[in-house]
C-alpha cells in the first residue's frame, strides 16, 4: 500500500535526523582519536620540559614531529582519503607555523609564555568550532583555555607539571568523552 | 507511482539503512555505534538487521578484537540502490502534482 503524504514526509524527516546524528557520531569518533593522541603529545612534551628545561626546543621538535606522524597514520588507518589526510597535515602544520611566527614577533618571551600559545590557540579553535558545529567542542575549548590560564596566572611554581595535566589530561579525557557518545 | 520498499519502510529498519547510507562504499559500522545512532535495543536492532541481511541489503561480519567479540555492519550495493529508490519513491509521493490528487 502506498504511504500517505504525511507518512512520506515523516520518513524523510527521520532520514535527515539520522543523517545528522550519524555525521555527528562519526565526527566525534574521528576527533576523539586525535584528541587522545595530541593529549599524549602535550603530556609527554610538558613532562619532558619539566625535567629537561635546557632542551626545550629539542623536546618539542621531537614530540610534535611524532604527533604529526602518528596523527597522519591514525587518519590513514581510519580509512580517510589521501586528500583529507593532506588537509589534516596542512591544518596541523599551519597551527605550528602560526605559533612559531608568534614566538618570532613577540621575542623575547619566557618559556611559560611561549607554552601558553599553542593550548590557547587550540582552545579558541575548539570554542569557535563548537559554536558553529557541535556543542561538546565548546566545552572542551573552554575547559582547556580556563585550566591553562589558571596555571599561568596562579600556579607558575608548578607550571610545567600543571600544564602536563591541564593540557594533556584535558585533551585525553575529552577524547574519551567524545568516544562515550 | 512506485511503491516504497516494504522492507525498508519500517521505522527501525529505515533508521538502520539511513545510518549505513552515510558511510562510504565498503565501510563498516560497529554494532554498538549503530545502536547508539538508531537508539534501539540490542535485541530489536539484531532482529531488524537479520531481516535486512536476508533481503541482501546489509552484510554482517562477526570477529574478535583480542578476546572481545565485535559485530560490524555494512550496506551492500543492493541495499544502497534500494535505499536510493526508496527515497525517490517518498519524494515522488510528496511531489506537487501527486499531492493535488
């Protein structure tokens, strides 16, 4: 029997709802792996910085290179097309270049000031992305930005361990939160 | 006017097909992920997947990740074509000329 116009309209609406939900689900899933990965990168970077302050540049060159390589590998293994993997690499490299350029413009800056640039920029990007797309990203951005600022403004004596937990820990927990959806 | 596919024209099966149709060709979705998207119970989802599998619209693959069992679902080519025809049939019902009848 032929469905009525109301039934047909409802079925099409249901399809749209599921399409939107599935897109959100896949988006959060893909983002969760990257959040956990970059959380581990920040955790390693800030922990190593706490131990080897004099080798700061070497530490961050190594951990960001590892993050970039592993991030591309994760994207490849999740079945994304080559063009999307290149886009991912371009986005991460743009963020890294932006942070490097800020260092040059504002030099000399303290190591603590320099360490705030990346997390605050990432926090801002997530807040904007959340406003435009999905609310969980705004919560992640606000938490990350707030905790990093607290560390810089009030906890300078324990800045590096605090940043390892506040930045790395927030990103890892956020990744697990998105996965639990 | 073409009658919409009766197998797909069931709320839960429609949601399953719509969710799987968002994936690329040959991409698999885990049962737990599908359950979360469709918002159905394990038993209900399993029963409807069996119906869709019998019709040749979906493929179901069961394997293990370590010792943990995993079930994955994929839309078959026939399923994708049937879903496309189903949506076209719904749109035809809502076409201005048909609404006047």
